[in-house]
């Protein structure tokens, strides 16, 4: 056996060991702990009023954030790549500021929202008086989740737009197509798989978001709790079985998204070969 092949085998073993220690064993522990008292205990934990409300709130946040992130993410990606109407320096600034959530802790992001739109601020007070409270309410949770997920869609669509170039879009424009028609007939078929990946990543990140949502929501039971913040509360109250039941649902959702992503990649490969 050569030295190179021996090193490769060691690296493969280490990779599997890390995968086992960091993913498989913790996941199995969650499953075993959740099932420790039987399926009835899991169902009882998941059908608690606070758990049902947390799942409803989580689903609502995921749906709204995914829709907003898809629309604004596609618009921002087109602006960065195709935005000839803005200056080059402004385009570079936008391209850099998009990655801010990667550099800033989600807790800091949530705290900034509280400082700008909290109940003790002028803007927050005006909005609350108008019947639109932001912090410690659903809109603030959406804003906090948008903050941490916004780069995901942009970073999936931008490389695709750069790769396909502008020739087909310019040809459609020269033939008299409106911008909206050019987008749907020319641009959209080329970026739809990137958008799909961005949607999957946004859903996964929204499901698992904790820090920013915890700060902005206040973790108020039966009002602003999500599944992740309820898990935190259950652990803090030593209700480990219930926490594991919710964690199992979140893990199952993440695995389903991963499988869907792999299916989408295969479908993309099939369509790519067909063309």
C-alpha cells in the first residue's frame, strides 16, 4: 500500500468518525430520548396547546419569510448582476452588505431590530399605536428571520445570472418583448433551479432560527413562541422528553428538505442533459 493511499484511507476514516460523532449519534440520541416513554408520550408532547401554537407560529414565519425572501432575493440578484442603472460602486456596496448576516450574530441582528423598532422607540411606538406592533409580535419575528436568511436566495441566483450572460435577454428585448415577458420566458427558466435551492435553504434556516427570533419575540407562550424557542424553554424547565419530541420533528423536517434537495439536483441534471 502506497503512502498516498494510506493517507486517503485515514482521512476517509476520520471523515466517517466526525460524521458519526456530530450527526448520527446526536440524532439517534434525540430519537431514543423522544421514544423513551413510547409513541403516546411523543404525541402528548406534540399536542400540548403551547406546542401546537409553536408549530403554527413556526409554519407561519417560514411561509411568509420564504415568500418575501424569494421575491426580494430575486430582485436583488438581478439588480446586482443586471443593474446597469446603478453605479458600479453602489453595486459593489450592495454585493458586500448582503453578506452582513454571515458576519453578524443572529442575536445582534435581533437586538438591532429591538433598538430600532422596539416599544420604547419613536417608530415602534407610532407603529404600535397604529395597531402594527413589531417587537414581541409576529412582524418582528418575520423581520428577524428575514435578516438571517436574506443572503441565501441572492447567493444562489447571482452565480446563475452571471453564468447565463445577457445575450438571450438582449435578443428578446430587440425583438420587442417587454421586460416582464423577457423575465418569464428567458430569465426564469434559467434561474428556476437556483431559486428552488434558495427556497429550500431559506425554509431550512427559518425552521432552525433561534437567536434573532428569541430576542425579538420575547418567547411569550401561546403568542410568540416558535418550535426552537419552545425547545429552549422545555430544556430550561428540565422537560427533556418534550424538548426531544419537538427536536425530532425539526430534525425530520431538515432531513426531508435534504432529500428534496438531492432529488432536485438529480432533476436538474436530467433537464441539463436533455438540453
